[in-house]
C-alpha cells in the first residue's frame, strides 16, 4: 500500500497506493512505516519525497475504518518518526491533502504543492478534530488565529492560498513530484532543526485568555450544539499554552471524547450519504451509472423574481451561458441590476474574477429558442405554468429539456402539456438559490433517464447536492415540512407560545425555529398555498377542515396584515418592517388567549420534550410514508434534503438517522401515544413502514432500503 523507489540517484520516493484518494487505511499506515524505515536506513538515500499515486496526495484517515475495530499502526508515532528523520523529507502534494493527509505533510520537513491542490483539516465536519498532531503543528506553523479558522471550519484551501498562509514552501504548475524530487536533491545536508514544526514556538495573540474566550463564544454560537468545533478550539488552546508533548496528550483526550460520540457517527453518516445520493435510481429502473447526461452549455431561465435571479447567478457562477427572460422591460432591468450586484458580491467573497457577460436578458420568450435546457421560475400558479410549458414545447428545439422550479406542483401534469413529456423534470432550488446547496430533481413516471441524469449533473456543476425524488405534492422536503409546521401551530393552540416552540427547536440545533423561519420567509407564502388548496375560510375559526384538524392561526394573522419580518409583525414583533430582531409580542399573547377562550381550549404547559417529539416525529413519520411510496429511494436522500435544504442539524445526521438513533420502537411508541391523544391529526398515525421496521427488529439505517424493497403484506 506504499512503495519505495530510488529516483535521481539519491532520492527515496515513497508513493501511497490506495485508490481513489490514498486514504490512510491500516495497510497504508503499515506501508508508510516500512518504506520510511527502509529509506532512512538506506545509505544511498540522501533525501525522501512522499507523494500519492494517481495525482492525489492523500484524502486523510480511512473514514470507513471508523465504524469498526481500528487495527494497524497509529498515525501519531508514524508522523513523529518522519519529523525526527535525519534526512530531509518533502511532501509532494497533488490533488488533495486533507485531514490526516495534511497532517502527514506537516510532519514532513518541506511541502511542495500543485497550485490547484486542495489542502485542509476537515475533521470537524466529521465530528472529529485533527488528532494526528494537526491541532498542535498547524498553529506553530501559521499562528493561532489562522490555524483556528482552518481547524474550526474545516474549509479547504488551494495550493496558492496555502502558500500565502505559510503552510507550504513552494507552489508549482509543473509536475509536482518532479519539482519535489529536484527540491529534495537541492537540500541534502542542510540543517533540519528549524524544519521540525513540533519544536517551534507557537505564535500567539497578545492577551491569550481574552482571545480564546472571545473565540469560544463565537464558535459555540455558530456550532448550534455541535461539540467538535468546541473541542477544536480547546485543542488549539493547548497548542498555544502547553509544550508540544502535553498538547498532543490533550489532543488525544479530546479526540477520544469525540470519536465515540453520536455526533461523529451522524456526521460520518452524512459524509457517505452525500455520496450515496449522487448514485441515484428511480423505481422505473433508471440509474446514475446507466444514464448518460446530455451536454449543456446554454440554459434559459424564465421568470426573474427572487428564485429566477438566484438560479441565474448560480448558473453563471458555474460557467454556463444564460438567457434570462422576464415579461416586462422594467422588471427585466431591475432583475439585471440585482443579478449584477449578487454576482459582484459572490465573486468578491470567493475571490474569483467577475462573471456576468455570459448572461443575455430578454423580454421575448423566443430568446430561449436555442438553449439546451430551460428552468421555469415563474409564480407558483398552475395555469400560468401550463401555458408557459405549452409555449416552450413549441418554440424550443425538439430535444430541449424543460424544467420547472415549482416547489410543490405536479410535474407530471406540466409534462402532459408538452409534446415531449419525457423531457420534463422538476429542478426545485431553495432560496437563495445561489447560496443554498440543495437541489431536488423531481422525475415523473414519464421522465427519460437522460433528463434526470442531465438535471442531476447540472446541479453538480452548480455546486449543489442534487437529490432525485419522485413526483408528489411538495415532493420530499415540503411534503415533510407540512406536518412539522402544523404540529407547531397545534402546540400554540394548546398552550405553547411561538418562543417556547422555537427555543426547543433551536436548542435541538435548528438555526431557526418554525415561527422565526415563517416570519423570515413570509406568512403570506403558506397562506397562498392553503388558499390554493381550498383550506382558507376568511374570518372563520373552525378547527376542522377537509375532515381533519386544522389551525387557522396563520390565516388569522395574515388577515391582520401580519406577514412576518417584511411587515414588522408576524408571530413576533420587530422594531420596523424588514428588521431581523424578533421580540415576543404582547398583542399576540392576548390574541392567543382570546382565541383559545373562543375555541374552548384550556391552555396547558407544554415542555420542550413534547415540542420536539410532536414536531420531529410528525416530520419523520411523513418521511417513512415517503420511503414506503418510493418517492425517496432511501433514508439518505431524505436526510440530505433536510440537512442541506431545511437546516436540520448536520450533527444529528438528518431526520431519519435521528430516528434510528432515538430508536424506531421509541418513535413508534410516542407517535401511538400522541395519536391516541389527538385522533383528529392524521400525520400522527404511525406509518406502516415504521411498524414494519420495528417488527423487523429495528435494523441499522443502512439496511432499510433492502427491507423497503422486500415484498410485504399491506395489512
Ligand atoms: C485517527 C483519526 C484521524 C482522523 C483524521 C482524518 O483524516 S479524518 C478524514 C479527513 N478527510 C476528509 O474528510 C476527506 C474526505 N474526502 C473528501 O473530501 C473527498 O473525497 C476528496 C478527497 C476531496 C475527493 O473528492 P472527489 O469528489 O474527487 O471524490 P469523492 O468524494 O466522490 O470520493 C471518492 C470515493 O472515495 C471515498 N473517500 C473519500 N475520502 C475518503 C476517506 N478519507 N476515507 C474513506 N473513503 C474516502 C468516497 O467515499 C468515495 O467513495 P465511493 O464509494 O466512490 O462513493
């Protein structure tokens, strides 16, 4: 798993051999031990270069090993041996040097990197910390603030950025291994004293205690309950305040706590789930590996409201040509201005040059006649969309893919308006579309495999996590959201306040609770949807509609003009329209008291456990229904949708993984309990798939797909 050859007469070249990313599996670690020992003891070898096979230095520890019993030599002594070697060791970094891969490079005396290589310590995103000396060596090399930034965020740097920070010694656009070998030849005999990072003092800010206090406060606030970022700060603090050996001990202690935690398991599940969802399949048998995407270079976007603008920006940033269409000149000009601003800000933040000249604006629908793919982003109005799809089907090229950004409407119905229903899919982006990572790609029974593959590939090019899902009202994300939001309203009817509900959900790890989120996105959005479904009865307070329990609270607030942040009043009170500082509203409290009195509801005390169980288990239960119906191929699809699109705390793995950790029997039992108390709420009726999984002994989440596919009685 690692090979040693002698090149250029005296350079020992060690290559890591573990495709695809040369992860540091037990065999690779053993290979490094053996090859380093041989290189160091070979008198003909005067210097050493470590590289990875196939253009990748090393993707870090083998994450697949984490779940089981770890065997083989540990990393820390291997890296200490490399650093202590009396021959210069040079890391030749191509592709990626991440996690343990970068820690290996930090143990070497010199680092040479390809300019486009990705370097970083992403362990925090796996619920861990860089525990092979990364938290102790990096701050000694680049100083505490810069190291903290990299270690607590896990962000990747390019080779060029790493040079600026002082992580690497040289960047090359030529063959990196050849450059490293040449370099290794040039440094033979030079003192290595100043090259052993563990022996360097740690450059620290002046008032170190105050500095770490401030950092810890910031990190805790943004961590939303995740423990790894906090442990990362503690480990770097040890680097700043303790000698290297003691710092290493502290690093190990902190790692031991994280390693066995449920959060690490959840985050590692997310890592693999993100890759699982890219390998999509549909019930019709089409699959990622048998469906070839169509090449796309030019995309039309119809409708330049908030969503259309964000989609235009995301396409342009991905290097695609865009034809952006609005109906009126004035709206088009406003959109053009807004898109330019968004592009400018994003380009500045990412440090890339400005793009924008590949966007053509038009008020003529015919402008999209020659594009390969159209994304419709007009108002959520079926009649309008029907008309548009009919027009597009006539004016576009025969093989143009027609995609809708609808968040809930029937894709199959839209497809039926066109000459080629097989070329229609949903591309459901999330606002702001140039920022949010999630894309739901919605296929109907008639969607061609190539259409799905093309939308998935386009999403990937736009940097999205694309998840293929079946067609139903609300698809996966919004369908599951409905019972979650409804439960929150029912709890408020029964005695909770919006603050109580939101606090419980925010303590669980959501960046915002239901009501703060609703105020942010606008209460009128849901109101319109409920009106379209015939649920709204103006001025009426009845709590049963269409044969099931209904809360008219949201409608009543809208009738008062309380649309949330934009009107300065919603579930909360704001200083002014557009302000973000939510305050409890005494008016709302009296309104709720009066409402409950008129409904004959006796307010009761509701605790955070009930909030979490009713909101989350209702959401999870709908997830099981979705799995059972084959709308999502597996629990990973649902979890990635919720983590990347709905702010579900990543360190909890997503709703389905969370359910598996709570225990399926427990989720079932609590749903049964609440269903008995509230028989008029259908979404609390346990899904038959949940029952089936419980009666199959609550298997590991990785086995659910298999059980879902097993033929079963519907009784
Ligand atoms: C003592 C414990 C110490 C821990 C320290 C650590 O090192 S923890 C690990 C830190 N490393 C990372 O977090 C890197 C994870 N990998 C990536 O970010 C990316 O895979 C990549 C290296 C940037 C490559 O990206 P690319 O898009 O080219 O490929 P994929 O992401 O699709 O990966 C290809 C397949 O390789 C598997 N894989 C990737 N990294 C690892 C890893 N570290 N361990 C095990 N397996 C890894 C990945 O799952 C893909 O597998 P498939 O089966 O093909 O889906």
